């Protein structure tokens, strides 16, 4: 088994490397790729020093089985044919191919079987906010069909990559030093602020991030589910939070939903209000699961239930989900 990481120097690429280092996958060789700027860098993988190769239009992917890519949408589009032409399966973390009808969009807890039908040898990793939401919604769907969702996200700086986290950290240091704050990665100062603006605005008034949640949820769940989202950037370093209101065909009690979550792989329930126990990003950075809490009936809708969920955007929201897809392929296709 020969695996490649494309974009290894970025935040998600580094997480790929860390996750693979701690998993016991049958990897005979790991090959690292990056931009011209990253080429030549050395990274440790299970005690071996690996050198980053420059991503080029050549035959470097000839013997690669699976390529985990996180180098941005334009790079994914440019190099997709180069990566896949010799048979490698490209698991892509960008938005480049997510809504293509011939590219499966996969969250293993929800639609694992879709990963086994990839005619272009490309599998898309969904948007981070979508991933954590559909894992929780799938548990609810197992009780009663989910018709409608309203969701507000509270997205950490990590959603903007390493540069987003660096800017928030820099603003903290500049504030302490009584200096003017650097504002480059986000539309406004993030420190001591919340910004109701993630990605570019579209003609209907929603942002691209919000429309990703609308479109991707339908595709992943193979459902007529309607989703209305408001995505907000908050001054948290890592892990996204979401407040979710879901309407089902028949009423679902909180107890039923808790039981469904507890029996769903990839979900951990933290829901003990009497002891102030609920999921928080401060506690869950670096964790693998989607954490669900504040589960209660929606008092404004007899068929509604509302809950809070938190997940690490770089892990389950990006790198871990892609690695889980790779694990699925190794088990089902490469046995």
C-alpha cells in the first residue's frame, strides 16, 4: 500500500501526517508532495525522515494507491488528472469536486457505500461544518426522517487554515503589547469579536459556506432535507460549534435522540446540564468524535428537537474524515 499526501505543509496536511503516524494502516510507503516553496522540507513519519517532493505534471503518482489532497481547490482541479491517471484514488479536501455528479461526497458514518463508486477515481471530502452536522443528523434520521434544519455555526480560526490561527494568535500578542491589530485573513478583527461572515456572499444573501451546508447535506444524506444556515467566525483557535434545530416527520424525544447518538459510531454525548456538562471547543480540540449536548425538545415546534454539537474542524472536519475514507477503501477495495 502506497499513500501520498498532497499539501503536507498546510494545517490539514500536517494533521494527515499526525493521524497516519498514530494509525496502524498497512502503509508500505508514504510520499509527501507540496508546492515549490515546500519542496525539500523534511518531516518525520514513524521514525523516518521523509522529503517533500514538488507537485508536478509527471508520473510521480504511477504506483500510488491513495492520495490525500489538501492543497486548495485550484491545485486540485489542475492536478486531478495527473494524480489519478495511473489509477490512484484521490480523496480531496477542497470544494473543487464536491457537487460533481460523478464524484461521491462521503462521510463514512453516513454514506460509506458511496465511496466504492468513484468513476473518476476522485472522492470529495465535505465541508467541515457539513461533516459534523450530518453525523449527528444521521443519528436523528435513524428514528424519524429529518425534513428541515436551521443551524448557526460558531467557526474557529482553524477553519481558515494555519494563517487564520496565526492571525488570531498575532492579534492576542499585539493587543497585549498595545499595538495596532493585524487584519488580513478575516474581514474584520477576530479577537474579542464575532464575524457573521464565512466565505464570500452569494446573490441570495447567503455565503458560500452556508450554501455548502445546504447543498452538501442533501447529497450526502440522499435526502430532500432543507437546510438554512448562518455561519459565524468566532475567536476560538480550533474546533467548530453548531446550534441545530431539526424538524422530523414525527416527534422525537430527547431520550430517543440521546440513545441514537450513543449507538452511532463517531458521536460522543456530553449532556448533563445539572453539572454544567456540555461540549465546548476548548475541551475538544484534537479529539476525533462529534460531540453532542444540550439536547431538548423545540418548544416552538411539536416535531422539533434542538441540540448543540462540537467537533475539531481539522480532524473530523477535514483530515480524519479523509483518512477514514481511505481506511474504508483499504478494507473494501484493496484487500
